[in-house]
């Protein structure tokens, strides 16, 4: 079964062609050639774009390729290929080659007036070779790029491309804000929804979409493969944000800001200029609460790559220590609901402290709010408002760094921090008599 992207590529390339954007049309046809190399139509179409772009030798090569592939019983495609190759060869000064192609064009039923006009050009040996750029990058500059770059895209070794700090970046700094190319804020789109959204893309945006990685090329559906490889849980397809690689010890975090329909990335730690910026592709507990094997299995299933990040690439001994810490964090999280909040308050807060400290030891600088939030709730139950404020402060600080000051998550944390007694918790203030002022990070 042929890949559904082929029909879309044809439509969008022809749209770009009509707009006079031959570069985009040519790149779109190149994708068709790569996806479906046995069909002569794709090199034939691309040869015309090459002619328009005065890329004579590329046009000649494509026409030759189309002729070799052509199985048509009618002469339609052959005629076009001979005609295009004739023009390319004439432009390059290959008069003999051009003359032969023109004969072949005529003998396959090429229009008489075209033959005559072309013959005149060959006779007068008009050759206007022009220098053209040898390479035109498929990667277009993103329109959403901030004017003062906090990062740049560069070769990241076996990971392909990656994002690197363009200057020293500090915890809580906004690294990227970007409007999604295909916004699906809340859920995974159905195939029909995705196809409809793709139909509405401009030819250049389709090209940008196709420049993204597809870790499932074997499955035969390019749109689906690229979407699933790159889509964010919230926010759909975001081009620049997709260029940031994964680490199980990330120094940055992405989040979708619904109020502005932007995907954003904030720094979790200090990132010196030149260092690679990593986000986590896995949800919180599946990264800070999972062993190397568990994380690698999850990433392989989700993204089809073997993670060799700073945490996964540790030597055996250090890796065992890292696994032990993450397993303990996970087990703390799982045990927390079993504590009796009335009688086990102190022990509860002590394991919260333990969990957050283990995260720090592990070099994991996100999600302390998961635990601190529970600690704040417990202190509220005991009406220890000072301690509640302390833990709300940890939640607030973490969320500012993770999501920015203007996110809904952060607004709530700020309100609780500023007025702990206003907390919306059914058990707030039900116990009295205990204070936890001595249990802090
Ligand atoms: Zn990893």
C-alpha cells in the first residue's frame, strides 16, 4: 500500500509551483523520490523544478532517471522527460545530446511547435550557463525564533542534531517559546484530524514537518511516523522544541502554555554556554522513579532509540547506585498514601525530605513539587501554617523554574504560598497540636 503522504506531497508541491516557489516544490518532490523511488513521476516533476531553478545538471539527471524508470505504455512521460533533458543539455552546451533528445521527443509524438521552437534555440546554440548554489538547505529558519538566541542547533554526535546553550543560562530562564505547527493541545488526534490539519499546512510548513525525524520509517505511513516521533503530549507538533534531545537527567523542561498557545522550554539548572540542552521525553515518575532498564525500555517503545544520556551512560557501579536511588524515590512515592496523616506526620515529612534529597543527589532538578505539595497538605491538616508556607514555597520555586511565573500551575502555587490558610483541602486544620518546624530540606 502506498504511503498516504505521497498524495499530500503532490498537492503541496503543485501549490508551491503555482506560487512560483520552485525551491519548496523541488524539495517536496525530493521527499516523494525518497519515499517512492520506483515511480518515474517524481524525478520527472523534479526535473521541471530544476529547470526553473536553472539547476541544469540536476534537471538532466532527473530526466534520465525518469526515462529509466518509465514503464508507461503511452509516451506521455517519455516525451516530457526527453523534452526536459533536451533543454537542460542545451543550456549546458551539450548540443549533440540536446539534438538527440529533441529527435526522441519528436518521435514519441512531441508537439510540432515545441520541436520547432527548441530546434531554433539549438541552432543558434544559445547557451546561458549560470552559476547556481550547490546546496540549498531543507532546514528553514523558524519564524518563531527569538531575536536573541538562547540556544543554537548543532551536530550532537550519534543523536543527530541537538540544541546547545548560546550563552550562560540560569535556572528558570526561558529558553524557547514557540507556536505549534500542528496544535493539538489536549489529546492525540485521530488519523482524519491529522490529515485535515496536514491539508491546511502551507507547502513550506509541510517541508518543515518532513525535515523532522521519523523513528518508524518501516511502518510505511510517513505522516503518522513523524507525528508520533515528534508530537508532544500537550501541544502537538512544535518544530524547534523537537530539536532538543532527551536526557534522564534533564537540564531543561518543556511545557505547553495554554493561555498563549505556545510550547515553552525553561532551564532547570545552570547551563554554561556551549553545553547541550536536554529535556525529558518521559513523564515525571517514569524518569525520576525508574531504573536504567525501565527508562531505556520505555524510550525504545516510545521513540525507538537507545538512551545513552548522562544517567544511562554511567559505568556499572555508578549506574547501580543511580538505580538504587531512583527505585527508592519510587517506593517512597508508592508508600506515601499508606501513612496515617494524624499519627505518622513526622515520618511522612521525613521521607519527603529523603525523596527530594535523593533527587538532588541524582542530579534531577525537576518535580520536587510532587513531594513538597504533599508535605504542604500534611502540614495544613495539622494547622502548622508556617511549615505549610515553607513547603508551598518549595512548590512555588520549582514551578517557576519548570513552567514560568505566568503558568496556571505556578499561579496556584503562589496563592497557596502567599496565604496557606486559603488552601482548598477538605482536611485543612482538622488536627491540632503538632508542629513540624524542625523538618526541612
Ligand atoms: Zn537516559
